[in-house]
């Protein structure tokens, strides 16, 4: 297809009005990547501030926030998976210049995700305490996690709206509107964290509940803004396709979303096993707190990779819709090269700055030691993580969701977890053994993902 699709953001200037299937591929990558880089960085900053603010309440509070957010993530992944299906279907339709299918896929995605959000938020209320106790038996962490989760679980409802609308915007080549939505979300989150917890305004003594309230308020406002922009965008006709939920459309979304959900679920659930392994180490609470801190610091590095992953998914999807298979293949490798270059610089900084970062994020001596080990070991694998994450995004944008699922399940459950137990418990390396196992599984995952992408079999997937 050589004709430009008119499905673009009307607010964009003339320079940015080219679709993802026409003109310079580097320009298309740039136009999608820089807003998404800022968007995902804003999300990682929120996570970092959550942990830093909870650190002012002690290591138990830090551990509670980390445990609670991992439990909630088990529910969030189903909504995120629907967003992956949205990107694949809407981008293909946009590349093929099929306006009706763009609207229908977007509307049906919103309906399905919103139903999931309401259902999952309700279910989570009944599994809060058992889930927390399955991760840790420290009484203070259990109590704080339960307080946090009773509020934070309701974020699933507004998140479902935000996630799908942003996914649809990305699929049609508009990465700036999601940036606006998530920037507002970031500002409200950070202001709320410091107001509710540090300055104890307007109510004193909220503790970790204040962090949860801040996140919920920010998400509700952001969801309202997402709806407002949708009604004034090229996607506005999608509201006519929200009801009723169509069986065929739902099955198409689930065909991509379910494998993606299992992939993310497999990764997220493996985290709970990591928690269990860390509990077997000396000083288990600082060990879990260091994992929470390390992940948040590292998120400043791998969240930009998420941006590149989302960008390449839209480009690959639209290119396949336009039947430009060579452009789709080139996009994967060009975006990967950007990711590797970024990671070489950022991973070096993370390695060299591990000590001051650990001291900034915690005052507990054991937590500081474990955090430094985490950052330095994982810094070595960041360039490989870049290749794996970007090419996974390319495969998912093509509708090939099953391959990343199997790779994730294999590298986490067959490689990472047994190695983590062997190193940390059998060899008595402690948390450092867990970090070493994590690094090993990342190297293997990148290798397998590269092999699949290079085979080009994903080009034949039908969505």
C-alpha cells in the first residue's frame, strides 16, 4: 500500500501527519518513540516516588508497597493483554485504511477491558489477605499490604479505560495524546504522594494508604481526560461500537490477549516465587525491600524499552496491514539498535551509580547492600534486555503472541526460578544468587526472541 491513511491525529502538525507505513522509517520510529519514551518514563518515575516515599515510613512499608503492587499486577495483566490485542487489530486496520474496523476494534476493546476491570477489582477484595500471606509472613508487612490493597485494587477500573484508549491512539500513530494523559497522571500521583504521606495533608497518619489514595485519584482523573480526548479524536466513532459486545470481536481480541496474559501472568507469578526464595535468605524483609527498590530504579531503564516496544508494535502492525513486509522486518531491527545504544549508556550509569542510588532509596544497611548487588548484576544484561523487549513488541504487533508467551514461561520457570533457588539457598549466596539467576534468564530470553524474529514466520500470522 502506497497511499497515506487518513487515520491520524488532526491536531498533529503537517510534519507529523505521515502514517507509519509511508516515508522514512527512521522518522516514523522517531515520531512514535519520543512521546512514548516520555510516557513510560513518567510511569516509572511514579513507581520510584511511591517506593521513595514509602521508604520514609520504613522497610516494612517499602516491602508492603512492592508486594501489593505485584499482587495487583496479576489482575492488571489481563487488562494490559487486551491492550496488546487492541494494538495488533487497530494498527492492522489503520494500515489497511479500514476505518470501520478501527472504530469497531477500539470500541469492543474498551467494552471488554472495562468489564474485566470491574470484575477483577471486585474479586481482588476477597483475595487480598490470603495473597499477601502467601508472599510474606512478616506481620507488619501483611498488615500494611492489606491496608494498601483495599484502596489500590479499585485502580483496575479507571486503568482499564486509560490502557485501551492509549493503546488505540498508539495503533493509529498518535503517541502524543497518551503522553498528555500520562503526564497529568504522573503529576497528580507525585503531588498526592507527598501531600498525603510526607506532609500529611489533609489527613494525618494515612501512611501507605495515602500512597494508594494518590494513585486512585490520579487514575480517575486521567480516565476522565482519556474519555474527553477520545470524543474529540479520529477514534470518536468507536463509542458507537462499545455496546453490545460482539462474540467475534471478543474472540479476535482474546486470541492475541490470552497468550499475552499468560506470558505476563507467568512472569508476574514467578515474582511471587522469587519472594518465597528471598524469604529463605537471612534478613528476608530487607531482601524483599531491596528487590522492590532495585526494580523501581531499573524501571527508569527498562520502561523506555517498553516505549520502543510499543512503538515498534504499531509500526509492524500497520506495515503488515499495508502488506509492506520488508518495512515491518526492518523496523524490528532498527528499533532494537536504538534500544541497545540507549541501554549501553544507561546501564553503565546504573552500574557506576549503584551506591548513591541505594543510599537515596533506603536507610537500612542490609537493604542498601542487597540493592547495590541487584543494580550492578542486572546492569550487565540491559543491552540484551533491550533486544528481547523490542523484538517481543514487534512479534506482538504482528499478532504472534504465543511465541513470547512460551519464551517467557520457559526462561522464567525452567531457568530463572530453579537457578535462583540453587544459587540463593543451596549455595547460600543469598539475594545475590537471585539477581544472578535473573540475569541468566534475560540472556537466554533475548537469544530465543531474536531467533523467532529472524525466522520471519510471524509475518504469516492472521489476526
